C-alpha cells in the first residue's frame, strides 16, 4: 500500500500532493490532496509499485535468485564441457590429457573454461564410462563407443 502511494506522490507524476513532499515517508496525520488538473503527455501511466534495491536485499529474494541462476549456469557449463570432450574424443579416439584440455578450451567460446572444471568433467565422463584411462599411460584417455 505504501509503495503504491509513494508512486502516486512522486514529484514527476504529481497525481497526489503530500503535505511534506521532502520526506518519502507518510506521517500519521499527514494530509494528501488529489491534483485534479493532472495532465500527462503519455497515453499510459504505470503505477505498479516497484521494490527498491534496499527492499529486495532486506527480503532476501535477491540472494535466492542469484543462487538459482549460478546453479543453472554451472549445470549448463558442465553440459557444454561434456559435449565438447565427447565430440573431440569421438573424433580422435585416443588423446593425451594436455591435448584434450587444449582442444576443449579452444572449442568452448561461450565462456572461459577453467582447466579445473574440465578435469572434473573428464572424471565424470570416466565414471559414466564414456572414457577410460590407458592402463599403461595414466595421462592418456581412450574413447569408449
């Protein structure tokens, strides 16, 4: 309710005049007047109350939204790395870790892939049996069709 009234009392729109226009707070006995001669060049006016950044941070909505977005970005990036690793290994069949890492980082253009993240995704692909380590050379990977 207060947010709606503050939007109507905004000096730019000036639909309602406040007794004390300098304070953005309503007093208990404060008088309000409706500006009958209100005229706007706009055909539409938006009086939907918006939350200030302070209200958003106090309510905690921003923190939960940021966490959700970060989690979804991590999942999408993991899928992109997985797809690139499998695509490269499918074409080459056998590849050394350093060569695989270099090729994956060159092919991913959506974001800057970190070597640590690529290594984690390679380990995940090994667990899911898309890749296997060479028994003689642990830094060599073999694609399992």
